[in-house]
């Protein structure tokens, strides 16, 4: 049986913020010290980021929104 994954609101918000900045997953992931696969799984709601990673992701995406 295949696992059904519902997008996590945190992951969805991260994806929306990333798309608004015009960034690719691998770019943001690299800046935050994780793989593109990890960021993809976070955005899809498959895994939940640790608080430290979440802070780095928001900081990276917020700096782009301000710039």
C-alpha cells in the first residue's frame, strides 16, 4: 500500500516563499547546508525540519524577499 502524504503547512509555506523569490530547491538547500532531496521532502510534508534548519530556511528566504 502506498503512503499518502498531505503537505505540511510549514513545508507548503516554505515552498510558496521559495517560489515567490524565484529560487530553485537546490539553491536554497545548498545555502542552508542540506540536500535538494531533503528540502523537497520538507516542502512535500514527508519530513519535518528541525528547528535549527527551519530558522536557516526562513532566514535565507526572508533575505531574498527583502533584497
